[in-house]
C-alpha cells in the first residue's frame, strides 16, 4: 500500500446528495501519473474501484494508449471495445453508433462529446460530435420553453454493455479533454413525484447499484435475488424505434419494439440472460445491475424451501414474457435507487479522469449543449472475458 504513493480521499458531494449513502461510494485519487504507472498502482486502483465504484483523478494527462492500458489491466483477457468494433452494416440501425468516433490507432478508445472538433484530432479529420439529447429518445420531452429555462432530463440510465454476444465491461474510463462552461441545469424526473435535481451542465450522473439493492423492502430484495433478466437479441436495434420514460429509466409501452424476425440475424446462444443482482468480486456486495431498456423477459426462481411465503412476491417463481409486466417489475426494483439524494452528478473539469465500476453502478448522460459548445471526452471500455456472477447460496439464504 505505501509503495505505490497513491492516496484515496472521499469525493466532494453536492448538497443534493445524502452523505449516508456515499460513505463507500467515490474516491478522489492523488499521486497518479499515467506515464509512470506501476503494477502495484494498478492493483491498488483495481481494488479501490471495486470498493468505491467511482475513482476521480484530477488534472490528468493520459494518452489513448495509456488509457487503454489502465482499462485493460482490469481484465487482461479482454481486448475489444465493449460494443465490438465491427461496423458491418447489420447493426447500423443500432441507436448507439452515431455517438461514437473511434480513435484509429487505439480503436478501443472512443472520442465522444459535442460540436465539431476543429482540424485533425488524434487521426480523425475534424470529427463532428453529438451529445445525445433526450428529445430524440423520450416520449414526452421537456418543452422548448422549459429547456430555455435550463430544465433537462436524465437521457438514459444504463450499463455500458452490448447485452448480446459480448459480456459487460468491468470498468469504463472517461477522460475530459474539453468541457464547455455553462449554467447549472435542473434535471426533472417528470414522473409525478416532483423529484428534481440541480446538475452541472453536461454532468454524467451515477447511482450505486448497491444502494439500489440495500434500500429495497425485504420483499423486493427477495424478488431481486431470485430474478434473472433475459435481454432482447440486438437490443439496441430492437428498441431503436421505442421511446423512453421521462426518468430515462426504461421504455414506454407503445409496442414500438421490432419483431424478432425483423432484427438482423441472431442466435439463441448469443442472447444474454443476467441475474438482476451482480456480486461485487472484492466486497461480495450485491448490486442491482439491469439495463432496463433492453430487458425482454424475466425468469424468477421460486422461493427456496423453508423460506416464509408471507408477503413474498412470486413465491412459486415465474417466467414473465409480457413486456409491460417485465418493465413494471424492473421499475419497482430500480426507481427507488435513482431518487435525487442517491445520485452523484460528476461536475466535469478538463483533465478529469473518471474510472467507474460498470458492473456496480448505473449512469446517465444529462443535459443539452448548443451546437457551438465543444465538448471532448475519451471513453474506453472492453467487452469482458466473462459474464457477471449473481447471488450465491448464502445470499439467497439471507435475502430470498
Ligand atoms: Fe455509458
């Protein structure tokens, strides 16, 4: 520990965040120089990421090669970008591709942001970047009048994951190269709760999957540890015509998903079925990790023998294929975990490097930029060499 010279301290929280949920969440790391990283520093960073979910390094300079090296050290057997690198026409209708520009000499690193980059940048010829705007995705976006007053939304709560064929990356790294200054915005939930959250312009919002699990009632925790989510094949193509809820936490039930026959060719064996709760490899904690937009079906196990059935949800188990019901159940498990006091909105400054535990939290793009506001980030994650692990026997005994 003492040899690596890194120090870890709590990240500063905004007044909206309730500190009781953040004692373990988020650490600022000092003493790290990406050009001099040592194996022991990498080990310490990996260990701390699993314990604290978000690591923030200020005033960093990191090349795409170094960013790849650091990200890769979490999963040495992984090598390709989290969504794969092949832009072979068959997934071009996916909703993700327009937002990504690949850095040619290090294709696992993407340039993301907003505005047109002047001139050549990292081998890209004046790339045009686009910050996703919720009005392109939400069913009922904020009115222009409200947007002019600085009202915004969570764009889409998610895990960085292809959710088909490839396994969810363990970590994502985000390095802020250019951050436009602007006014605080108000992120509105617009789900009838009146919830809202002041956010820095263009924040990335994070919520802990562990908090999401810990705050649930025993009945919902029992359901969470017994449930698996089966994702649609090519989920981002499947949902490409659908619209999101105003919270960005899932899809409206409008029947706009493509029929499975309309999708690009897919194989049963490549469909992903993941537990609702993913077990943290260092702490053993359970994190609710569901990408609600891509969820297609739920597989619920019956209560284990000997558990009390009193108040239990689905005590005999179930296979839920009705999409409305699937979404309703997931929303009941996830909505409590995104309430304003549980959100950490990163207030980006140029030179910030953030590593986040992609298997331990959900995150969302927030806010809206004007065309002339230039924002540039380097993002890297790698499709993992294994799938996440769910609750073990002990967890089932404790919570089911
Ligand atoms: Fe993301």
